[in-house]
C-alpha cells in the first residue's frame, strides 16, 4: 500500500489518465475477443449450417439481409475485420499516449523532488553517502518505476480484462469446457507469486551491486589525474573487475531463476492448450459443441494464458519496483536541513568563539577543544597549524555546515545557532582549498552564485583575483569553457577563478581555506592587497600553512591538536619559541621577516 501511495503522490493531476487507459483497454480487449467470435460465426453459420440461436446474432444478421446475403457477400465480413482492427489500433494509440503521460509525469516529479531534497539534506548525509549510489538511485531506480508504469500497468489491465471477459464468454458457451480451460490459471498464478516473492531479495542484491559498480566507475573517473599520476590503472581495473564480477554473478543468478520460471510456465501453458484442444475434439464428436465454438475455446485459451503467464513478469517487475521505491524513500525519509529556520540579523563581521568544542558524528574525540578567540569586524586573521589540527573545522562551524558540540559562537552579538543557515552562508564567502568549477564558461563560473552580476563586476572580481589578464589571453576570453571540474585550467588558475567567484559577492566575512597555497607568494600578496582595497571593511580569515600568507594579518592564531596554542602578530610570534617559530624556520623565513613590525 505504501508503494501505491508513493506513486500516487507524484501523479497528482494526471491520475485520470489511468481511467482513460482502463476504458480503452476494455475496448481493445473487446475487439480482440470479437475476432474469434467472428471466425466462429463464419465457420458455424456462413460456411456451415448450424442455426443461429443467439438473439443478438439473429437481429444483427437480419439487419444485414440474412445469412444468404453474407454468404454471397463475404466482403462484409472482411470489412468487419478491417474495422475492428482499426478500432483496436486507435485504442492502442490512446492507451499508449495516456500511459506515457502518466508515467513521464511521475518520473519528472519524483526526480525534481529527489534533486531538491538532496540539495537541502545535511552535509553529513552527503559525506557518509556514496555519490555513485545516489546517482544510481536517481536514474536507474526511477527508470525502473517508469518502465513498470509505462508497460506493466497496461499489461496488467489487459490481463485482468482479458481473463474476466473471456471466461464470462466461455461459461456462456460451455460450462464444462470453461472449467477445463481454467485448470492452469491458479497453478500459474500461485507459481508466479511464490517464485517472485522469493526473488525479491535477489532483485535488491542485484540493485545494490549495480550501485557499487556505478560508484567505482564514477570515483575512478573523478580521480583520473591521481590514478595516472600514481600509475594506479591496474589497481583500479582490478577493483572494477571485482565489482563487475559480483554484479554479473548476482544478475546471472537472477536470470537463471527467471529462465526456470519462463520454461516451467511455458510448459504449463502448452499442456493447458493441449488439454483444451483434446477436450474440444471430444465435445465436437459428441455433438455437445460446434466446430466454431471449439475454435473459440482454443483461441481464447491461447490468448488468455499468455497474459496470465506475463503476470509473472509483472510480479517480477513489481518486485524490482518495490525495491526501487524503498531505495528512493531511504533518501526522502532523511530529515532535511532547516535552511531558513532562524533570524537574519545584520552582520558586520565581529566573531567570538567562546569555549567551543566540536566532534564529528562518527568521531571518538574532539576535533576542537575549548577554543576561544575574538575577531573584530574588519580584521584580517590568519589561522595556522599542522594538517588535522582542526583549522577547517572552524570554517564548517562558521557556516553552520556543522553545529558546535559545546560552547558558543557569537556573530555580532547573536548566537550563530539562532541565525538561519541559508542567511549566514550568504554572508560568509569561502574559497575552498580544492576549488570546484562547473563545466561552463569562466564568465558563468565567476557569477554562478551571483547571476545578476554585471559584466564590469565580473571583470572587477577577476582583477582582484589577479586572473583577468590570464582570461583575456585565452582565445575565447571570458567565454572560455573550463571543462568538467575546471580540468582545462591549471591549479592556480582554477584557484583564482574561485577567488573571483567569492569576492564578487562582497560579503562581510571572507574565508580563504588554505586556498592561497596554490598561488605563488607574489600573486598571494597582490590578491590580498586588492581585496583589502576593494572590500576593506570585510572580516578576512586566512587558513594557511604558509607563513608568508599569514604574516600580514592583524592577528595570527596557531592551532594544534584542536587547541589554540599561540596568539599574536607575526612579529610577536617570531620573537617567542613555539610552533609558529618552528614552522617559520622550516619555511626559511628571513631575519627581515622576523623583524617585521617589531
């Protein structure tokens, strides 16, 4: 029932198409079943001499001029066959159009909802999920449901109507033969139901194996540079072959069991038709049934058994569909992030960390331990420390990607937990360590978060990021396509485009998350000077491991193992023993740098 509700939810407004499909299916089945009756009439009454006993047939034949008229004008019967087939063709066309509208509306609506839902799920969900699996659910699983709605629903209607109408006609012709004709019905149905009930587990295993295969394929393509740089082609190929082999084995097992079903069901259908044929011969010989009626029985049973047999395939696909819907609901049941819940205070850039501790959901110890510091609005603060010391966690907390485990973060007098996540993110510009560029032009990438930005603003942002001249040197200028993930640009060029994309917004808080490390010292200095000149009132946080990027900051915070171990200016920290001094010596900072501001 929950699966029906799921489909119904995404087909609001087009459900009447199912009624249209039912009506035209009724017409189509009626026309299909009239053909054997027309053949029976011709054999028994036009070619043969069996008297007409059915009142409807008598009135119809009388209106056409009697049996003799039909015997002398066989074209009338031929025309009837042509007209009936034209009607059935029209019914099939209408059925296909209506079912297609119903199925494609579902597909469009569910994919839109899935994509929208994925966009507002917490960051932790995406971190813990496999991209390939999510893609497979949003494509293959949705397609599986689409195929079922587009094909199997109408086949199911056809099968049900065919059984009801044909069995009714057969009982009117000969009750004993009708019961004989139905012997295989419950056998096939029960066999199909039990068989595919057991196979539902295999459908799920096959789907999950396909998702694993998709994930390996997608991950390998994403990391193609790393794979080539470290000669990992053989390793990646072996990993892919293992997953592919697992998928093949599970799918082959599924296909083998399906082959058993089709073979056994074919045999049952053949034996049923043979039984009806033999019984019909005895009935005709005994005079209990005409030759025409025998033809009707054999024709009807042949037409009815295959739809019943196909119920097995429908149940098979239904098993796949229930698995697909369950996999989609696993995504949709995840509680979305409440992006607009909270207040929207004026933000100037004053930041206070008050005894902040933080632990990831799957962590066993704090990433940050009782961290406290203050950043005044408009200040430039550098945060330094070794890898894994908790520097980037500060960024996640400032944008509410994660919330603090203990303590408080105060932004301009307001606790950050009271501020709407979407709002705070609109006020904090971040340049990430690994910039992601979309497969668009440079111009579109720079204004991706500010689509209303004018051309001169895009150029101005590029100049601040020291990338304007580089862009102008390209043949297509700002219309140059950067390729997937910016693959056509160098690391430094991608980083500068990402910086331009951030600074164009002129947010009150700007964070460089180790993003200046890909630049040479001269470019680094030029960008920071241009940014200071253009947006001097912004609070700037520079997360870096390079002393040259930190030395001009108003304040430097040195973090190690989740704790602030040193605070001060470059000159103050260079004149005291500690981690900062050690890092500076390793990086060969000159005596002049040590005397900076002293």
